């Protein structure tokens, strides 16, 4: 599907990988609505990026909030073709440790935002996409891109909730592709390694440096535009469906 003249929502689009995706989609001629909890930053980014970019304060984990965001996208830009899920949180806590067992509330929160939030947005986006007339010869109506993590496969100590949430995103990719095939909607998932974003920059050097060392080549953090390039290819390449792709400089993360 060509990106030009399509309408996209990007969750977590106020920051990091989401923001880089918003910028690339706009560069390629899309209209984009940023869904983010961070009101001030979301408004600011949308204003900076111009008239083809709008902001909706959305909590991906809440049904009404996402519905209102999708209604805004439809009202402002007339349709919805692309949905990129980048909103996520990544706190660290061990299953059991010196402070006792993992807080069940914290585990639930990570699953709520990362896994259920992703599903909540894409199921409602699919409803809007299904109403589109096909836009390609193949009959495509929409494309969804999700964000998992290398931690879905080699989660480190303290990443149990995060890895479970991202593993869920990996696991649901193929069944969603199957569910949405008859509507002409494709879905793929990117599993990033370590990228240079505010989320990662919040980690101390003792966490970051070994991760850079474990990245085989190139020996650096990924740059958010490199993530956005793969999103664009997943949208533009009509045969790309039901797949999970690691984008990680060949990192395989050690236990810590
Ligand atoms: N940066 C990395 O190294 C890396 C690696 C692997 C996976 N990821 C994943 O990529 C995605 C983007 O990460 P990032 O590094 O750009 O993070 P980031 O913190 O820079 O951006 C995440 C954005 O999501 C928003 N957000 C959080 N909870 C939300 C909610 N409930 N509803 C709506 N918006 C919400 C935040 O306000 C923020 O703007 C996340 O899902 C993250 O788990 C990142």
C-alpha cells in the first residue's frame, strides 16, 4: 500500500520510535494522528509537524479513549488506513527478590498497556479499516504494525512482565493476520533491539553499555528512523503479512 494520501494513527507517537514513524509517514505524504497519553508533548509534536499531523490524548488501554481518538481521525482526515502501535512502558521488577514477590498490580499494568492496549487499538482500527473501499489491486483496506521487543525472545532478569507483554504481541500476530485476511488488512510486528529513545536513555550506563556490547554489528544503539524505515516497508510491501521481524543488530541479550 502506498503511504501517500493515506490516514495513519501512531500510538506513542509523541516520543521515540513512534515519533520517528510519524515523521517518516508525513514525509511520504500521509496524514497522521498521534495517540499518546502525554498531552503536552503530543500537542507540541503535532504542532511542530504541521497541518497533516493531529494529536489525540489517548490511553491505549481504555476502550472509550481509543474510540474517541479513532472518531477524531475519521472526522479530521476522512478514513483510516494505517495503524502503528508504539505506545509502551518498560519497568523492571523480578519475579521474586529481596523486596518479595513481583507486585501483581505492576505485572497487570504492563500487560494492560503493552499487550491489551495494542490489541484494543488494533481491533478498533480494524473496524474502521474494514469500511474502506479497497485501495490496491490485491484488495488492501488497511495495514497494522505492532511493536514487540527482542525481550519477547531473550528477556533479561527483571523483564518478566515486559517480556510477557511483548511475547503476547508476537503470539497474536499470525492469528490476527488470519482473522483480518478476508477484509484485506495486513499486520506485522517489529521486535526492536536497543534503540536510542527516551525510554532507553532513562536506563543507567551499567544497563546500556553491556547491551551495546552485546549488539553484534553495528556497535551502537539503533536510531529511531531505522525503525520507521521497516514500518514503511511493512506498509508498502503488499506480500508482507503475519510476520515478526527482529530489528536488532543481531543482539541476543544475556540474562543481565
Ligand atoms: N527503545 C528501545 O530500545 C525499545 C526496544 C524494544 C522495544 N521497544 C518498544 O518500542 C515502543 C516505543 O518505545 P520508545 O523507546 O519509543 O519509548 P518512549 O518512552 O520514547 O515512547 C513511548 C510513548 O508511549 C506513550 N505511552 C505510554 N503509555 C501509554 C498509554 N497507556 N497510552 C498512550 N500512550 C502511552 C508515552 O507517553 C510515550 O510518548 C514501546 O512499545 C517499547 O516497548 C523499545
